[in-house]
C-alpha cells in the first residue's frame, strides 16, 4: 500500500471524496456537498461560511444544556488529564461512572436497580434486547424472546435496534427486521383514530391490538414491549390519553417486560426529568442517551429493575460471568461530562424551564400555525413539537410524497437561519431545541418557520401542485 501525497482540496471536496454520511441521500450529496458546522454557542450554530442558525433540534434532539458550557468542557479536560480511559470489565471501575450510576438511580423510578453504560442509544437498545433474552433464559423461559415495538417507533440503527425501529426506510435493503421483532399499531390519534373516536377509546383500541398480537403469537413467546414515551423520529407523537395505562395492563397480564426508550424524552425534554413521570410509565428497563451528556461526548445507559437484576445475579453461578460489554462502557471522560451536565441541569432546573418555555412554545406554534391551510396538526409536549403538513386539512389527506414538501420546507428553514427536521416517510417537521431556550429565541424559531412555510405555500400554489382547501 502506498502512502498518498497530501492534496490541496477544499474541505467540501475532501468531504465528498472521503466521507460516507449517515442518513444522507448519497448521490445528491455529491452535488450539494456538506454544510460544515464550525462553532456553536447557546442555541445557535455557525457554519464555515459564517452563517448563523438557531438549531431548534439541538443537534439530533440531544444538546439539552445548549452549546459552549465551559463547565462540561473543563470536566472533560480534567478527567482526561487524570484518567483518560479505563474499562469496567472484570470488576474494574472508575470513580466518575460509579458516581454517575448512583446519581441516575436517585433520579429514576424507585424500582430501578443497576445501570449498564454504553456509547449510543442504538447499542443501549441492543443491550436491552440481549438482556431480555438472557433474563428469560435464566428464568427458564427460553421461548419468551419476541419483542414488540410500534410502527414508526425509532430505536436506532444497529441490527437489533434497527429491527425494533418501525420505519420501512430503515429496513429496506438491509435485510431487516430480524424475525423476533414485531410491530404493533402506530398510536397517532390524529391519523389513525376512526372519526368520532375519543382519545381514551383510541388508547383502548391500541391496547386491544397489542393484546391481539400477543395472543396470536403466544404469550409464552413474547418477552418485551418497547416504546418511546413520546415518539420522536416517527412523527413526534405524544401518547394519546391513558395510552400507557391501557398498554401496561396488557403487558402485566402476559408477563411481558416494558422497556421505556427515553433516549429523546429523558433529561427534561417533556418538562420532568423523565417522561416515565410525565406519563405514569412503570418500566422494567429504561434506555438513556442523548441528554445524558447533552451530546458533548457519546454515552448511553440501559437501566434495569431490581427484579431483572435478581434473576441476572442468581444466574451467574450457572452461566458464568455476564458476557456483555463494550470497550468504552462506563468511559470515565463521558461519565465526567455527564456529571457536569447533570450539575447544570439541576442548578438551572432545566426540566422546569422545559415545562415553562414548552408551554410558551406549544402555544405560540398553535397560534401561528394551526390555521395555516397546509398544517394539519401541531402537537407536542414541553420542548418537543411536531408540525404535520397535509394536502387537505378537513379530510386530513396526506401530501403526495413526490412533492417533497417537508424536506423542501426544512431547506427553506435553513435559508431563514433555522434548523428543524423533516422526518422520514411522513410530511412532518420536528422541533426539539436546547432546554435553555428563552422566549425571544422561541419567537424567532416560530417566526422563521412561518416565513419558510409561507414561501413554500406560495410556490406550491404558483406551480399549481396544491391549492388551499
Ligand atoms: C428514541 C431513540 N432511541 C434510540 C435512538 C438511537 O440513538 P443513537 O443514534 O445514539 O444510536 C434514537 C436516536 O435518535 C432515538 O431517538
């Protein structure tokens, strides 16, 4: 192998020649090239052309404390100087991750007992799948292995996590989902409820469909159900009224574990520390990532209940050591970043700010957008929101996907200096800003969005591809 000589390409050209971008239309990227982010502060990011944007998505729903928090940067530097790395296999440990596990358990529901650390939401959900399988093998139920998630649920992209994800684009051409992963109804009241059905009845219907699936598959073959308390990438769908109460009654009846994927909803996003509190969810396993470190450095966690822990611990004499773990599990630098992140969240009471600013944000979005002819639904809770676009407001007719209205709108938002996100295979855009956002910034987000929306509306009307109904 020869060493290539250094070349003099622009960063954009170097990117096109060398970088395989995640979740990117690869061929289009060769024409459009990258947007290179150079710096960020508070809720704003700046690209290499000097253009500033409000990032109303906090990166990928993750920078909960906002950018440029020196305290976290210093904690990272200090920990890296003292102990940059050590593993946690074979009883090895480091102080930062011990303290973090202890702190998380004090914030999480009382039945939670042990924290396993990973590096991403996807690998944490893979861990959860393996934990369910391991747990059921150890308690003598080797058939109880299927995991039910939901159509349009999002749980990541590794082989098991992508199988849990219920979005066809994530499966296509990847030979997924794996056979033991099943998908039950999309709990999206606006789209899926029969006309005249109350939210409560829709929740009952979702639970009945889940029960039907469990019974059809055989309750002895179903190990767990996984759900995001508020669906994120699948459309920003808060649970319909009473949803988790109805669902949990079914799970208890058939001895099926409840996994709450709090990767987006954790750490203040829904106005409480965790959405399990917001929606009275009683999980057996919780997935954490994103807001755990606010993205300053990767880290995730799978948290298990005392009941699961007892089975794992008692099984050790039979199966030997718990043979699962990553080189970077419980990384001390990530744990130090998480501790500093949690210090900020506690001191500034960011879950409460999320509740307060969230009310302002949701009201403002509704005021400014609900009457717009292209907007079918404005929904969300605290600082996570979705705007669904429709062809016909009264009939809730979806827009023709070929028109690419949502991605074009997201592009126009960028031109207005606003990052929002066009979601996959649904005409909806999402917002999930840093929890430190203030009223003036919320006003800017909604104002810029409204300008971009008016622009695309005018264009569609002019082109004759859509008209207000
Ligand atoms: C609810 C949920 N779970 C899991 C994941 C996967 O996390 P990661 O991208 O860190 O692997 C995501 C990512 O957006 C998510 O939203």
